[in-house]
C-alpha cells in the first residue's frame, strides 16, 4: 500500500479501511510544487539547527531520512541550516549529554554557542492500528526558548511499505508548512564586551553565552546583561539595541565587599569565648605588670647608715625590685589585646 499526505481527501466506506484517493505520483508532484514555490527569502532567513527526530514505532533509519528531508526543505527556503547529524554532534560537544537528556534549556544554550537562532525538532510516529505516519515539527526561538511555529501532518498508508521518496515527500511537505508559519526573525546587533578583570561569565536575557572578552550577535530590542565572577560584585547592564548596531561595553567588577585581591570579605566577627579569655589575659598582664613596675621603683623601707641624711631620712632605695617580671607581664597583656583587635578587623 502506498502512502499519501493526509491533507489529500480520504474516502471511507462502510466495512472498509481508509484508502487514499491520491497516487504516489500525486504526492511527489505536491512535494515538487512545494519545492518550486519555496523561493528563498533572504530578508527572513534564519540560522537553523535541525535536531534528530524522536521515533515512535518507527525504525531509526526512517526517522533519520525524514529529518534530513526536513533540513533540505528548510535550506531550500533560503535558511542557513545545519543538518540533524551535525547538529546533534555539535550540541553534545558544547553540552555533553544534552541530546540524551531531552532538556530544552541545554539545547538552546548549545545552539546559541553554535551561532543558531532557531531549533527545529519533532517526532515521527506510526499508528499501530492504521499504520499511518504522523510527523510533528516544532521551531523554538533560541534567544527566548519559546515555540514560534508548529506543523503536523499525517500520511495514510502502511508505514513499513513507504519508500525513500515518500518519506522525503512527507518531511519536505511538513518542513515547508513549518517555514511558512515562522515569523520574520528579529534583526541583530553586534556586541563586544570586556571586563576588568577578564574572565567574567556573561548571561544575556538569562542565557549564558560565555566569558569576557566576548563578542557576538544579540537580538534587536531590550537586553539584560549580567556579569558574574567569584569574589567580585555581580554587575548588570540594560541595553536597547537596534538592528545592525555595533555596541562596545567595558565593565569593571569591584571586589565583593571591598576585599583586597578579589577575595571575599569574611563576615563580621562576633565576640566569643576565646576573645573573652584573651581580653582577661590582656587586662591581667597590663595591670599586673604596671603594678609590679611601680612597686619595683618605689623607695625601700630600710636604709643603712650611709644613706641617712642629717634629718634621719632615707635618700636611696636599699633593695629596688626587679623590672623584668613587670615587662614580661605587660608584653603578654599587650599581645593578647592586639590578638583580640586583629580578630575583629581582619
């Protein structure tokens, strides 16, 4: 049984299965006509990464064939298109494991690093009861992560019996329909960014694009740039760019909290048990040492006959105290106090 594009009228009669009234030649003629009318639209051209199709009840080889046909049709429409095999390889090179994870965020980030503005992905499925093939395609804008166009077509007939030309016709037909639904792409501005120090990560409209120094294209309109670097204050810039504009930004990232050398400043120190012990030692050392020093230089209480004047008063210290213990205690106390001070200001 041959298959035909589902948009062709089908006739159902009681007690019989669905049959297409179109011949394979009609399908091929429609595909050829679609290729002829797909006149390149340079002004609306997009940079597209076509990803491999997911397959449901369809072997991988057929899904790969249809995905290649999709890429060819989009390319014939005047777009810059990267085929499914190359797209998958480059996505995984920039974000390992991304293709297997099926996460849209990592795919859009990888596509941005690849210089693509649109991702086309989809599914090729076979209905086990009717053998109908259904191809669904979705176009996602890389900068916003939003779906901007969708197209779904069903093909009637035995999927297992579809030949390569019919698979190509299905892929090209759905791709052409998707291309017609794509909005005109936004213009882009060129942006060059430097930072002091270099190496800051850059996010544009929430999407990571690389590290400074960085240059690349940014969609026209408003953009939010966020610059981040360990040990540095996060900086943001709001831009409103026009298509074709060339903008250069130089940004300085001050140390976080004013710390020297780019390190992060420690949080405020609170008085703890060790500070209490050191403060006590400082007080005992300084006060005790000063007391000993005063006692050491005070006049003695006994005099010999040689140091008594005519009035009977002692003129000299007979046994002055030793100043070394006092000096040691004062030094220890001062050191303890200095340690407490350093703990608060470091």
